């Protein structure tokens, strides 16, 4: 277990707390990044550039792609896939997870189908995406939506299942009547921490799925990574990978701010 020599400031973890001004963690993070870059540079000196380019080469490739406008164009294309895919998959996943966990009838009816479809990776559905939507934004968004759906479905399902029966009994004593009233007044508030965790996980996972969603030729950051890798331009591939990492970081920080407001009652 990690130990701390002094009192820990705040309860947030990861990059979000760094962005919110925890100076000590920021300094530690800077040291860790610097050490990583030094090790990377040292190892790159023993390798060919097409195997492992140096951090300087990657920075130059990043700057070149950004200056040419290619990186901005690719990112805008990926955002067009990521937003609708993430929104649709998240919304449907949360709704289905809550409904199936609350209703024993729905759960029994759909359990065999869920267990059959869950192991299918989004990448295996590329053929269906092309057949149903074509090689376009909708096909890429479909792949992302599938990945977002399952993450949020199981997060919401587990969160609702974990709601205490005692809490429901208290609600009924206070006048809560009917399934809709119970879900709205008790189940959703009680399960919101778990649901929010699933949404946060899904947001990051969907940026990973951007590469898979563009593997069949749809323009975007994923296609640029694949093209660069095929041409042994590893410096360019890493530069575009960093773009995905930066977008994940920005989205994660923003979502953590929203999460703190939604779950302010836990403070």
C-alpha cells in the first residue's frame, strides 16, 4: 500500500487533481514525466528511428503535423465520430443497465442475449458497420457506440443491483410508490456514483476505440496512426497517439469537474 509522509490534500486522484492545483502532486508528476523522457531518449539512442524515435523527433513530427493543419483536420474528423458514438452508446447503456437491473422480467428475457453479445469485440463488427452504414462517419460512430454501450451497461447494472434493500424500505415508508417513483427518487441517486464511474471509464475507452473505428478507411486520427505505422513513420504515429492522450486528458478533467458537482452530496 502506498504511504504518504504528510496529509493528502483533497480526495481526487490522477490528472484531474493535478489540473486543480495540487502543487506537490504536480511536482511529482513533472519529475516522473522527466524521468520517463530521459529513459526514452537513452533507449532511442540504441535503436533505429523507425523502431523507436527520440522524444525530440516525435516533438518535431508533432509540430510539423500541427503546422501543416493535417493534425487539426484529422482530430476534427475523429471528434465527429467520438461525440455521437459516445453519446448514443452511453445513453443506451445507462438506460438499459438501470432497466434490466431493476426489472427481473427484463433481466430474465435478455440475459441469454446479453451473455451472447457481450464477448463480441467492437472490432469484429467492422464488416457490419460497412454493410449497414458505409465507409463514413456513421460507421465509425457505430463502432464507438458499441464499446461505450457495454461499459456503461454493466456499470449501471452493477450500481443498481448494489442499492440497499433497506434504503428502498425507508423510501416506501416515506411514501414512495411504484417502480418509476422508486427509480427516480431512490435508485438513481443511490447508484449515481457507480454510473458516473462507468461513464468516465467509457469516455476514455471511446478515445481508444477511435483507432478501431477508423481502421477501415474513415478519415481521422486513427487512420493517420495506421498510415504512419504502415510507412514506418513511428515518430508521426506517436505524435498522433499523443493527440488521443491529450484529448482523453482534457475530457477526463472536464468530466471530473462535472462529477464533483453531480455528486456534491457525498462531500
